[in-house]
C-alpha cells in the first residue's frame, strides 16, 4: 500500500495524466494520459525518480 501511494502521489503530477490504477496482486500500474501532453519517457523519468522502473505492456512507444 505504501508503494501504491508513493506512485499515485508522484506520478499524478506528470502533465496530461488522466487516471492511474494500480493492481497489487498483478504488480501493475495502468496510466491513462493525453499523449499530446506527455510521453512514455515522461513517465519513465518520474518512476525512475521515485525508485521504480517501468515496462510498457501495451499502447506505448
């Protein structure tokens, strides 16, 4: 739960973020964002800043 809060409270500030959903059992984070305002790289940077690495499962790069 602590990790989930850390992710949600930091990543929501990436410009264009519309929603963030986390699944603890699956260890996944689903982010819906406006691709005119943000890129996958923006999210990679933010996750890296808070100590996480991301892997795009679909709809990314």
